[in-house]
């Protein structure tokens, strides 16, 4: 290939500027595999237990999530299945992250132009990016395979599975390389990468569920069809490799047909004037947050929809479990429904955590307004600080209600559909309503930080993480109630679907949220703008 | 005495260990274009932010339209428009939408002027601001501010990123606005730009005003550089207003004289040199550059 002069230099630059990110990704993926391996190895320590694994999965629901993994009666198959979800998203996103940062991101920042002006060939940066990213996905695959073998999975199968992981990553290296030629901004490369990951993952899920050809449209499906721990075949691996290479070739073909700094798709033009709504502070704020509201609502709907659709499996697991079955006795069905209600309360709590995360991110985005200098301009207008902050907090809070409502409807709807007996929507909605004060605490916390310690926004994420962990793990670890109640998600009431709200908890949380919010507004009126 | 729209005396502001402003003075009269000059990091942006009530001063007096900008920010902002030094526009909005949103923040837009400026600054208002170059983004901020009907324009290093052609347009527009009676406070670290536009100039350094006045006044304060070779050693003691005198002897026994000289003293100095028998003489006229460089490079406080 001509025009690749200096590919060594470019590879060096990509490694020097990106080795931390690269090593983090590889270690994270291999680390998750190691954790999976050690916990599964301890749980399924006899061949009998391993054979029982497939039966415990609850059939088709699992196929939608993880595909149909071959050899579930071997340790390797069990590991592959447990790792499936992380693999499905981890490998593609790793490929997108590593490939985009050395291509479109550097090009957008103007760094590539600088290098191409030196003795670096036009094709060298893309080639170097593909080489480095491919090396990283291969390393990850081999690392995961080695870890599996070390935990006692079949060695040949582990190697083949590791290569399958790498092949999935390689396809997405190709996808990203093409996207980096087609669109002009790194952000858009990410959007293409994430959207394709989700789409291909869904296709594989549908294909696996219906056992039809859709499976073959998705590289996720090809990895499954290597059947590393069943009757192994190498040709699906070759298919993935071939598609990856074809995509990389396409990327080079595109590269030769565009200017440095531009993209194949010319940026779209749009309206030259702002609408009347956009010219109002409220309209502008809505416009700024609506993308995030939409994105989080989709995530909430997808997650809650999946959880709800598993309702039948949950009941089956409860009823089939010999230990539990004996414990439940004659009225097993009724008690199973009680247990299901408790599980649904947990799902609602997770929805509340998701909404709280949206809130923290939404109010955190106001820091970006400040750093970008737009807050300065807004405040140099005839607008008080209170009105500026008030409008944004209002929009974020309303957005949180939308995200929560969408998630609750998805959970209630899919549960009702899965069980087909009675309507869960009302129960779930009233449970979700109970969690609202917990979310409001995070509105208050984020606003208070913005007003008094804007550089400390990360603290809000820290509190959220601790609150979520306490609520999530606390009951299992039998932590004392005092500690549990320190988590807003528990303080509103445990098992909200069955028991409703805790009145003192609700009152305390509402007051804390209100006081924090008011404090934040006071601080925001008094502080310097901008704080960098 | 003209009405002062901006009056700042003894302004102080500290950020942690950095004393950003240390007794800064600035006053801007109605109708003038005031150049606010200083090297990077000298405190220009901080001063403007305090003037707009965005940042709170630690000490000193700040008056904007006669009021206190920290307490009465909202009311006072009714008749000014501000272009910050470093602003990233809403990436998803088009240039035209950004202009409308910004202009709406500044105040009442003059639609005819807006259309005229978009045209003169050669701006494509249908492109999204994330697709703009730095210069084009700067033009958006400028068009929005310059198209608004306001009494005072506060511009923080507004021409950063503009090409010379567009800088020319910018200067024309500022001249037009001034002719209509608009007051302009223009910060810059480039002397040339301020020289072309400003009626009065304040030069600051390390958070302190070094000098202020009209360009003519400033020129009067700068010195001419005089260099001469005379047959006999001149008697310079009787000449007032000269400084930095250095004398030497060249290889033919003549006296080599260097001196800097106030504008009013040039005649007397040349007289004294004449009495000593001038062999060669150069007088370099006062330049604002020297003053400016002196302010930039001079010792700290
Ligand atoms: N928010 C801030 N926090 C800490 N230091 C600051 C802050 N704003 C400005 N400074 C410091 O104050 C000094 C003056 O900055 P600035 O007003 O931006 O200068 P100029 O606009 O003239 O370049 C610089 O040393 C700068 O680093
Ligand atoms: Mg500045």
C-alpha cells in the first residue's frame, strides 16, 4: 500500500498518547473474565452442578440476552454464557473507543493535519490506528482465553473462544474506521458505533430466539456460532475476519476520496433563524436537555422492559427451586407472587437509581455551560442567576419524571405481558412514585454542589454510588438498618410495592432535598462566574 | 466632563494565591471607544467579569452606569452587550440560531443591521456551530452583539481568530457604531487593533493600570530616542527633560551620545548638541510600541 510512510511513527504516537486507555480496556475486560471465572469456578465445582446450569437458566429469555451459547454443560460454556453480556457491549465499545481516538478525534482536533504536514503518509494514521486497535482486541481475546483455561475450561475451546472475542472486536474496529471517514465529528463516530452495537446485539437476540437467519446478520451471532465449547467450527471466525478486513479496506477507499479534516458526509445545513420558542430561556433549556432525556428514557425503557419480561422466569425459578419450594409449602403460588412483588420493588429501586443518575448528569451538564462561557453570556443579559438556574433545574426535574414514567410503564407493561394475568402497571407506578423523594435528594445535592463547590460535582456521583451500593448489597449482607436507611433508595421504604412509603423517611428526604436545593440557589447567587 | 459609563478605582481580586487585580483603575466615558490593553494574564477578563457582576471584587469601587454591578446586575444589563473572550457556542444550533439566541440575551435586535452584518461578515447562518471554524464562531458572537441596540458594548479580545479581511470589517462596524453614539470597551493584547479603533487607552500589567489617556496624550508621554556624534563633548547638564544619557568616544576622538528625550525637550537637546559641533544626528520619534513594550516587559511592580 502506498502512502503509508511513517506508519511506525504513527503507531508509536498512538501508543504513547493512548496506552493508558488501551491498557485499562484490556485489563478491565480480562479482569471481568477473571472475576467471572473465580466465582463460577467456586459455584460449579462438580460436573453435576455444571450440567444443572443450563436447566437453571430459564430457556428463551436467556437466548435473547446472550444468544445460544454452545456447550453449556462444560465449564467453558458456562463461563462464555456468563461473560456474554459484558462481551456483547464491551468488545464493540472498546474497539470504537480505541479506533476513534486515533482517527477522527485527532483529525477533529487538528493534530492529524500537523502530522501529515510532516513526513507522514496520508494512509499511515488510519493504518496505525487499525493496527493498534486490532492488537488490543487480540490481546484481550487471548487474555480472556488464557484466564478461562486457567480456571479449568477446555484449552483448545478457550483459545478458539478468545479468538472469537477478538474477531468481534475486529469487526467493530472496521466499523469505526469506516465511520471515522464518513462523519465529521468524533461524537458522531461514537453515536454510529453505539447504535450499531445495540442494533446488532438485538438482531442476534431475535435471531437466537426465533432460531432464524437474523442471527447471521450480526457479528455477535458469528461468535456464538463458532461454538468453541460445543462442536467447534472455524469458518464463522473467518467470516468475521473477512468482514472486518473488508470494512478496513472500505475505510481506506473512503480515505482516498476525501480531504483531510473533512468527511464523506457533508455536514447538514439547517434553519438560519431561531424559532420563537428557542429564543425563550425555557425553550433553550428544553432544547439543551431533550437529547439526554430521550437517551435516558430509551435506556430506562429497554432495561425495565427486559426486567419485566423476565417475570415469568423469576416465578419459575422460585417455584422450581427445591429448597424454596419446600419452604413455601402448599401456598407456593401465592407466596411466589409475594416474592415477585419484592423483586419488582427492587426493579423499581433500580429505576430510581437510573433516574437519579440522569439528574446528576443533567445538573452536571450545567458545568459545561459554565466552562463553555455560555453561562457568562446568559448572565450578562437581563437575567437573574436564580431565573437561569431555576429554569434548568425545572427542565431537568421534569426530564427525570419523564424518564421515570417511561421506565415504570415499560416495567409494568412488560411484566403484565409476560405473566398475562393481572395488570402490574398501577402497582409499579405507585411504587415508582414512592421513590420520587429519593431522586429529589439528588436534585438538591447536585444543585448545592453547583452553588457552593462547583468543582466538586464528582461528589454527587460518589454519593449516588454509595447510596446505590448500600441499597443493592446492604440487605444481602445484613447491614444494620441505620446504615441501610442512609441510602435514600431504602429510606423511602423497603419493598415499596408491598409496603408502600415509609412516612418518616419520605418526610426527611423531602426536607433534605428542599433544603439542599434552596442552599444551592443561595450559593449560586453569591459565587463567582465562571469557576473554571 | 463627559458622563462616565464605567468607573473603576482601586479594584482588587485574588484567586487563591494569584493576585489577579491589584489596584486597577479604569474609566470609560459615554460615546468613546476605550482600548483596554494588557498582556495575557494581566487581568483584563477578570476586570470585565467584575464589571458585569459575574465575579465579585475583593476591594475597590466599581460603577457601571452609576450603579453597583454586583447588586444590580440584572437592571444594569439592560443596555449592554458582552462578548466573552472564549465562548463555545451551542454545538447543535446553527450559526443563525446562535445569533438569535445570543442577541435575544443582549437585548433588542435591529433586524436590518443583523442582516447587513451577516452579509458583511460573510457568515453562512445555516451551518451548525460545531461545523464552524474558530473565526466563524467568533463572528457569530460579534454579529449578535453588534446587531443589538445597546448603549455599551463590552468586547473581550473580540478579534481572536479573525482573518485580516474580517478584522477590517470589524473595525468599520465599530466605527459606525461609535458614530451612532455607542460606547465600546474593547480589551485586547494587540496594540495595532487598539490604535486603529480607540479614542482612549488604558494599559494594564499584572492587575494594575500602568497608564491611561488618549493616544495623543500617551504619545506625548513617550520619549524620542536621540543618537548623535559630536566633535566636542556636549554640555548636557543644562538641558532639562532628558534621560538615560550614555556617552562614549569613538576611534577618531569624537563623542558618541545616546539619550532619550521628552517631546518638549528635543529642541533644547539639539541646541546643546549643535554647540558641541554635530557630526551625525538621528532622532527617532516617540512610538506607542515602545510604551507598550515597556509596559509588557517592565519589572514587576
Ligand atoms: N477563576 C479563576 N481562578 C483562578 N485564577 C484565575 C481565575 N480567573 C483568572 N485567574 C488568573 O488571574 C490572572 C488574570 O487572568 P485574566 O483576567 O483572565 O487575564 P487576561 O484576560 O488579561 O488574559 C491570571 O493569572 C489567571 O490565571
Ligand atoms: Mg482574557
